[in-house]
């Protein structure tokens, strides 16, 4: 169960309105790696943990904090949109500031949300839950969390360069710090899980059931052998095996030939689709 | 530029048709963490690498291999759909095998694709490119790749348990092994990048510009202090800082109060929306 | 800012697992009118209120409660999925319970979420934010809220009939009651706003700028005049006008004729698309 | 069955082209609350009415009219796009009108539709049918219709302020008037249904089956008690009950603890996920 | 402007309910190639025709008819859902008809639409407007129309095999005939346009501006030369050229090397991403 | 199985950066008719061919080539984004080039992809697999391929007019030529299939099972008889029938009346929804 207080976790007040930056800031609110993504992802992961203890608690702690970040960003965007002009093309042609706003802002901020934030990205694409995963396997999920925090901090850093408003930079500096923490936190949690379980997800699948001959091979499918020079091509692998490099990978199965579909499927009839009898060809599988 | 040979990288031939498993197998073909995802993700990352060298080559090697996995899965699914029945409800009620097929298969495999594979997941939801990221920051992207391979191998392992067809298990065993390699490979690459750059993405953002006071703090937002027991709450952090735990996080900014929108936005008028004058309240920001 | 406690607002514990019902229950978690929809809608509406006071507080109160309902549903679904079987087609054909599970459950609950809830609907379609609106106009938004609570309670009532598990019915009875409250609450709030502003949204748009001749006319566009018998066709209208009924609506503008596009657009050339000169026709606009 | 005449219901002819406004006008054609939404929503509701009579007829009358509005908007947008320039960046930098067009127009209007309207919103996002509902419960659906007409008229009013083209304003004035009628009409129809059925949807669900203790309670989940001052917190409720206000809501169920998943699901193993035995904790449910 | 009559174009009445077939029939109502697709596609194409005459009229004739097909399918689906049972898993396990219904039907038909049709496909995926195109180039669009009618009739034929209900077959026989007409009609219209304009779309683009050396070459990118045996590899091409076959296609441009991004983008730093100096490599472009 | 070489099929190097054109060019990379669409469509069609021979090979040849076009476009877009500025609104207001870039470029190219290409269209909408079809019926699919190549070449031609960069025009000239080939190729393949099978898809469905009375009728549903003047209204049809024109189409079935839903569906009760007894009406079906 949740409780809300109206105070913000941190300041979210720009020096002045800027509807163009409001549009851009939407990316880290409702985009692929925005705050809605991490809030929903951590909460669902937490609720789905089968068991209890510190991992569940950590997920719920962090997911709940991310809701506060959603709130900060929504507030900041509304303030950046204060009194946003909705001028005509003619007026834009006369005033370069209006022209830049007309071009760089999101018309839905005026037409749809009435100068409020939207749960969408910087191009107005709606947030959807396929940005998240809660798989029940914590090592898999924590790796996804680390990836999300890495992309998220990267985007915030880029936005930091796109403004000189001290109020906006102030809030972004907060988000950058929290993303630093969250990257650190998931790295620490991953390391602990890897120490307990091993590095390959899922750790409990019996390794003898996989085709172990190719569990440590790098196949060279793009001509040029630069990739042979990395630590992934030779020497010990993280899971205790030995990396190998195969310069000229070969197929291991013949070309497939599918039998015709039954008539009730109304595919192209076999006599039309198939090669003529006298065409030489490689024997099919 | 690409070349194709019709031979398969590995066998993709079931012992017998099974339209129910065909539906399920779609998940790792066209789902969130299916082979289309990793193929497209690695290729776009590779093409977008600014520079050349081993990382670019590694991405293109691996992305090209994933195309071969898409092909194997498409072939397997078509074979699992061989002669799939399209029976009526009445016939299903008489024959438990037909009933199970009617319920557990995807009707689009008959109606739309004519007993062929589709670029969709196990519920028929179409693949879309928001499952992928190519950010230009390799450490961020490799973490996403590792996450995708972890989720992918997890899903293949689960599917392995849902069939006793030796042909299907044979192919899944190949995919499991390759996912093992790809997890190992991205771990090795991440380790190398972290050694060069540091662990926090993006590494080049000046740390003094973030609110460093909170860069290593775990805030306890979900009641219960189990999370304080982890390595993310105390001691050294991966980036060389020191984790701290805050049991009772406090807000740092007052409740926001947004000014009214201009009349041309036609929001609820201020006199309607606002509290009456004689209502006591906390001073707004 | 938000705080979370791990206790649930109300019981969410079934008598026994039922993966088929788990799939169905997803509709009111992550569907068009599920709890994620109302949680996100109320919170964004609350954050976007320009002003303060009771409406903002009401939205934030209710949005925060809906987060607790999301949590209850996620918990219930995970429990309904306890030990869900992942049997083969052959096994399903032998056991009618397995057959029914195989057909009626969502394979992603096993393959993707590891027996956890997902932020999707009963067909596995992901939640997206276009299910919500926060327009800045409270009367418009509260009407949307009332509509959402009406559809939501309707769906919960239907689900109530699809189970005889007392634990599930117990939780649904809670949601039904809260949806009763929320319908009552939005009706009361709408009535108050209508009393202040009038019934037509937006109330501040000058009525003389619309084509008032048709502001109260019902046009009969579907043959048969049953609709003339309703209170919307004659007598006083809610906004103080008088309804009228037009049995044979006429067009008021000629058929449009669009000029050709410039050559750089590469549309079909005008000489190809247009009628021959000697074809008689109605004069274009 | 439908018949079409080529004459328009009302004028849809701008004074002059304006590709920037063409983009914006797309919102009320193919956006969440655009004319396609109401056309499809009313027609499907009408076709799905189980029974006949005035409600079915009203829905089909209005849905058929909305098709005429789709046609008017498509025509207007095509005319606003007449001879739209497709200039380069260099040319835009020299001419402020071109610059404003380059920034504010939708490139797909030139590249994809050849200066024609598209069934998308103002950011090019495609219309989809999840914007609509036809539930079989008319009171629920009419409330959704009223909400859609409220949001729709709001958006048209905002667009009215974004242009000074008299031809465009002329057409918008028509749409505003029709939206006035449709709001009035659905209010009248809702009032009639509420008089027959009661105000809570669905009216036929037995009230004793819900947890009636909380059917009229407002829970204060967002700190600050402004919401206690509204008519939804005290006094009679629209359905004949009595509203109550609970300042400090309490959870009614313990924190859930989910049992581990079976091994074939490959979640994190229980021994890894769970708290260590000697950690004190609150007894689970 | 449109008029509606309540009589149906053709019978849409099944012999008996069948919720499983109702689900399947949704594919040709709201799927990728369903009736909503062709209705919307033809109407938008018609409205966007720049000019008047027979092509515009043909599009509007056909689009308006497709609305009647949407209506017939919606009606048929509602009737197939008459009294659809919403039984529990236990009940399904006892009765094979119930079990088959539970597995093969769409739960949203009960939960969401109240036994009515939905504007979605057979897996509940919502219709969206990206299934359609109206490009302003009639030859391009008519080819898309022919493709849509071909896929549509194919799907109806497959559905025809999945039922033995004479009422359903009766209606499908109508749709099959109309799709026959529409294929014939678009073929005839395409032939007329090709005779006027030539076969390559867009016909007005100056051919000397394309790389004409490769305008008639088939490149052999998939090993095996079966494709050399078709009429597309040798002899005259439809546009008056001569097809050629290239067995071993070669790249015409060097491998690209992209310069580093500026620091404010925070990509991986150049010194990290690039190859070491002493690595031999092919000279970049 | 696939192999990749890093050389490009053709040059993809602009004279100078242009982030505005980079955004536009995305349309033919990741849009509805972009290169990802044809690559995926042809590969899945090829893999799903049931049989072998020249059609399968042709599909795989062409699909593999399209991957090279995806690569060329991704490379070109990255180069057009070289050093793209991320300036503020103030700076944009001072410099018309910056203003035009701010308005006309895609902010995600900086924030999300770090100056790399994205698998999205020109408005940032993600590519999804519903842009493709692989139906198992080659005539249906080849018609879809021809349609896609027609729309694709049309879009490239339009883009050709939007730039004066000789490097960009150079690459577009290549794509135009290849689209010319692909249109020719699919026309030739369609002609061959039609000669073998007949023109109506699917050719194997027994014609006597359709309502042959209406298999060649054009119904006049949009007032005005211009469409009667085309070759589709009179004379021989492509499939050997005779076209007819019906000026006043009539409905063939009475208005449907649906019975009420059972109580457990909670629709509007029959006594509320139905007409009063004394209302005269047309007898229902």
C-alpha cells in the first residue's frame, strides 16, 4: 500500500518556461528508459519476487522512489510549459523565438494536455509496458535494471547539455546522482547473486543439456577478424570455460524443404510452387 | 552487405508436428527478448559505432549469427505447424487432442500465415523496434545486450521443459549454448570497458555536476529494513564511493503550486479550481 | 513523494491456484480500464492541476489508492499461478484439467514472467498510456474518470461470475465496493463543477463563436426514427437550449474538388486522374 | 448498410494553405479523441446493442454523422497542404516562413500521404481501436461518449485559438456546435438511464456482494486534507448512501509472501532469494 | 456525407452460437487485412484524390460498401456470442464443449465487450491505421488495394473451412464473391493506369536520375541459382528494359568509418572504441 | 545462414551533415514501407515457402539484398547526424540554421541514439512487424511485395526532391533503380503465377461456393455515377466473367435484432434497452 506526500523529493523548478525543452524532457519521463519504466519495472519485480527478504525490499524501495521522480519530471514539464504560446505560422515567421517554439515543441502539450506533462516520450509516443520485464529470475532482471539505469543516466546527461536553465540543470543533477547510485546498487546486487549462483542465467539449467561444444565459441560471421582480438575470443570465460574463435563458421544442417500445406489452407498449390523436375539441385533434408 | 546460404546453422526439425508448441516457440522468435530483437539490436549497434575496431566487428559478427537463429526458429515453427488441423468446436469436443490444439494454438497460424512462422510473440503481438536500443554508448548497450541474452536464455530454458520432442529439444540445446556464449561474451566485453572507463555510464560526465551527496545513498521508501542488509547499503561502492543507508528519507522541496494556464488553453478556470481563500494551507513553493 | 508499506490494503489470496483465471484477471490489472489506467490517470491529472486545493488532493488521494489495487491484483495473479503446470500437448490430451489450462492460460505467464503478474491485459497486450488522459480541464477529465470507473466495475462484476473461488471473490468484492465509491465520488465532483461552470466543456469558450443553429439538433442519419423518441430530440437541453430533431439532414457544402499536387510530390498526374472533358458532372466547389 | 454522397455536411475550405496547422488539425481527426474515435465507437456500440429501439438508433445516427466529420477534416487537411513546400535546410535558413513550415509540419504529409490527410494524430501516431469501447452496458458507454465529446470539444476550442484563417475557424465553429449537441445529448441519455437503473454501473450487480463497508469512503492517501472539503467526503452520495472520510487509512491484510516457483520455471532458487534464517522479520501471511 | 439504413447488405445469421469461431472471425473484421482496413483505406484514398472523376468515385463506392461488411461481421460475431458461457476451470474439466470454449474463445468477448464484436483481430490486438495507406499515387495505392483484397479473400477462404455452420458459410460466401469482384476491379483499374502511365511507380520520376545500370538486374544474394530460371532474370522486363542476372554481386563502396560524436553526446570515447594503432586493417572510406 | 561483409553495396556518404534530412530519411529505413519492412517480409516469405525452387530463392535473394539497404541507410543517417548541434531555444532564436535544425530534427537522434540511426520512421514511431505479411500464398504475397516496392519508390522519389546534397541524391538514385528492378521483378513473377493459377486469390477455392451472382458487380454506394465509366463496370473481367454495374444497390437482409445477453454479463437490462411495446417498427429478422 502506498502513501503520498505533496512535497517533492527534490526541486523541480526552472528559471523560465521553455516548451521546446519540455518536449525533450518527456523522453526521460515517458520514454523507453524513462522514470515510468523503472518505477513500473521495479514494483512489478518486487511484487513478483517469490520469497521475501532483502531483494524484494530493495526493489520496492527503489520502485517507490522512482514514482517520486515521475512526479518531479511531471512538475518540471508543466512549469516549462507555463504560458506556452500557440501562435500561427504567420506570427512564427515574424518572431524567431516563436518560430523555434512552433517547430521544436510538441503540439499535444497545448492541444491534448493543456500545458501539462504527458506519459509519453519526446516524440509523443505513449509509454507502454513492454519497456519493462519482471521475469522471476533476479539475476536476469537486475541486469535489465542496470541496463535501464545506464541508458537512463546517459539520456539525462545528454539533456543536461541541451539547456542552460539553472533550475533545470539542478534537477537533472539530482537525477544523475540517483542514477549513479542505482547503477552502483544493481552492480553490487548482481555481483552478490553471481557469487551465489554463477554468471550464466538461468544458473539452474543443467549445462549438460546444452550443446556444450559451442558454449564458448565466437563465430566470425562479419568478414574482418578484429573481433578475434578481444577477451571474448581466447582465454578463460567468466563461467569457467575457455573461449575459442572460429574464423570460418560452417552450417551444420542441410537446407530445409517444407512439405506442402493441406488444401484447406489455400496456399499456392505444390505444383505451382515447386521447381520443375529437371532442375538440378542440392538434395534437401 | 550480406550473403545468405540456404543451409541452416543447426538442425531445426521436430519429431512430429505440434501447433501448440509452435505458438509458444514464437516467444523466442518475435517476442521482447526473441532472436529478432538481438539480431536487430546488434546490427544497429554495430552500424552506429562511431569508429571501427573490435567492438564494431563483434557486434556485426553476433548480429549476423542471430539472423541465422531467426531462420532456424522460423523453420522449426513451420514444421511444427505441418498439417495443423482447423477443426470446429464440435469436433474439438469429441477429440481431446483436437480440443487441446484448438485451445492452445494461435488461430493466426492458420488464418494469416498459412502454417508459417510469424514475426510475433506467443500471443500474436507483433515485434516492434522499441525492444532494441543502440545508444552510441557501448557500455550502456553491452549491458542491455547481456540483459537480453539473460532473459532470452531463461525463456529458452522454460520452453525446453514444455516439450518432450527430441528434435525440438535438440535445437533448443543449441540456442541455450549460444546464449551461454553470448552472456559470457558480453560479460567479458563489459569488464574490459569498465576497466578502461569506470563503471558508471556515461563515464565522461563530470561527477562534480551531479548532486554527489546522494550518489551512494539507499533510501528506504518501502517500510521494512531488509534492504539495509545488502552490499548496496554499506561499504565500498563499485565506483569507489561508500554506500550509505537512509532509513527515513525526507522531501527536499515544498509542494509545487502551478500557476493557471492562459485563457486560450481552456483549462478549468482558476476561480473554479483553486481552494477558497479561508482554507488554511502550507505555503506553496 | 511516495512511501510504501508491504501490507496490502485488502486480502488478495485465492483458495487455490487457477492459471486460467489468472489470465482473465489481467484484464483489470493491465487492460484498457484496469487499475494501472486509473492509477496513472489520476496521478497525472493531479500533478497537472494548475492551482491547488481539493480537486488536486482528491486526485492524488485516489491515484495513490489505485497503486495499492495494482499491488493487490499483482499479488493475487502470482498466487493463482502457483505451480502452474507447463505440460505438453500429449499430456493435455490425457487430462481434461491440463487441457483446459493449456488452452485457457497465457503462455507468457510461464515463459516470460515466471509465474508472476504482467502489466498487460487478458490477451497479453501491453498496457499503454493512451488509455489515460490528463487534459487540464477537470470537468472533461472527471467525466473520463467516471467512465473509466464504470467500465472497470462492469469488468470486475463479470469476472466475479467467472470464478467460485471464495478468496478471489473476496478481493473482487473489495474492488467492486471501491469502484462504487469512485463512481459516486466523480459524480459528486462533476455535479459540483457543472454547478460552477455549466455543463458544456469547455465552459469558457464563447458560445457565439460556434454555429449555434446546430448546437441542439439531432440529425437522423440512420433510417428509422426511433431516436426521435428520446429526451435528446425535443424539449429543454441540459445547457438551457431546446433540442430539435431533423428527419432529413441535408449537406451544406458542395462536393470538394482538390487541386493537383505539385510535380515534386509524384502523385498520379492530373491528366490521368481527372475525368474526361466530355463527362457531365455537378459543378465543384 | 451505408450510402455516401459527395457533398459535405459543412464547409471545409481554408482561406490559404498552412501545413503547420494541417499537422495540428490531425489531432481531432485521428487522435485519441478525434472524429475517427467517436465514429467507430458509436457504430460498434450501436451494432452491439442487444435489443433495438431508440438507444440503438441514436448511436447509429450519431456514428454516421461522425463519418461526415472525418470526411470534412480529411478534406480540410488536404487543402491546408496544397502545394506544401519540401525545402532543404539551407532554404529554410533563408526564409522564416519556410523555416517555420519545416519545423512545424509533419514530414509524412509530404513523404507518405502526398499532401493528403492521414488517420493519425498530430504527432503522426496511428489511430488505434483501443481509443474506443463498446461494452454492452449503455450507461457505462454513454459516460465514455460524454467524456470523449468533452475532450474533443476542448481540443477543437484550443485549435480555434491557433489559427486566424476564417475558413478554418468556420469549420471548427461547426464542430464546436456539434460537440455541444453531443455533450447535451449524452447527458440527457445518461440522465434517463440513471433514472431507470440507478447511478452505479452495472446496476444489476447485487450490492450485498460487495464490501459495502467501504462503498462510500474517501481514503486520505495523499497527505493534506483538502479533499475532505468536497461533497464526496461527507453527506449523501448519489446512489443513496452516505459519504465518509477516513483520514488515516490502514492496511487490512499482512504483507504477502509468495512460495517459490517449481524448478522447471528456472526462477532464482529459493535459497538465493530468501532472507537468511536469523534475520528477524514480521510474520508473513 | 453518409446515410445509414439498418437493413444489412446480406444475411449475417449463424445457425447456432459458437464463441470459438467468433474469436476467429474477428481476424477479417479488425485484423491487418480485415474489413475495417479496406473501408478506411478506400475512403481516405478517395478523399485524398486530387482531382475528381471515376477513380475517386470508385474508391468512395467501394469504401462505403466495406462499411456494410464491417456491420455484417459485427452482427455475425455478436450472434455467435449469444449466451456464451463463462465457466470455471473446474466446469471446463468436466465438459469437453466447455473446455474447448474456454480454451478457444477470447476472454475479452465476455469481460470487455459484453458478448459484442470488437475492432480487433483474432488475438485481441487492436486495429490500427498503419494497416492502410493513401499515398496520393493511385497506381501505388491500387496495387496495395489488390494486395489487401487478395490477403482478405485468402483469410475468408481459410475461415470457410473452419466451420460447418451453414449460416456462417452463407455470409462468408458473400464476402468471397465481393472479394472476387474487388480483385477483378483493382486489376482492371491497375491495367488502365499502367496503360496510361507505365508500370513503374512513380511514373513521372525521370529515369535518367536513377542508377539505370542496376534497374533490371537480379542479384544472387542467397546461394543457389534457382532464381535465375524465372522470367525476372532474363528477357524483356515489364517496363521495356532487359532483365539481367548477376551471380556474384560485389560491393561498390568501402566499409564505412564514422567519425566520433562530439563530447556532449556522451558516447563511448574514441580512445576506447577504436582499434589500437598497430592493428592492420582495410583502408576506410 | 548469413554472412556479412563490411563493404557497402553502394555509396552512402553525404556531402555534409543535415540532421533535418536525417529525420526524414528515417521514413524509408524504418517506416511502413521502409527497407526493414521489405527485408523482413521477403525473408519470412522465403522461409515459409512450402516447397523449394525459384520462388523461394528469389525471395531470399531479394530479402538479403534489402538487409544491405538497411545498412546503407543506417550509415547515411549516422553521417547526416555528424556533430549535430543540441542547442537551446535562445541560441536557436539567434541563428536561423540552428532554429531550423531545432524544429525539423528528431530529438531522439541526440537523446536516445547518440547520433545514430534508429529503426523508426520519420516521426520516431517504431517499426513493427504488422507492416509485413507472409501468408503462404505466393500470388497474394507477391502482390503485397509489388505494392510495397511501389510505395517505397514513391517515398524515395519524394525524398530525392527534398535535398540538394549530391551524396544523398547519389544513394537515393541507387535505391530508386533497385526499386525499379523490384517492381519489374514482382510484376514478372505475378504474371507467371497468374498464368499458372488464374488471377483470383486463392485460386483453389471452389468458385461455386461463393455467391457468384455478385462476383462481378460494381455497386454504386457513393452518389454520382462516374465510376460506371471505367473498365471495371462493364465488359469482360480479368477472371473471365463479365462486369456489371448496379446503380441502386439494395439490402438483402432485414435489420438485425440481437437477443439480450444473459444476466451474468451485466449488460443494460433488456427492459431498459428495448423500445416500448407500443412503438411501431419494422419486423426484425
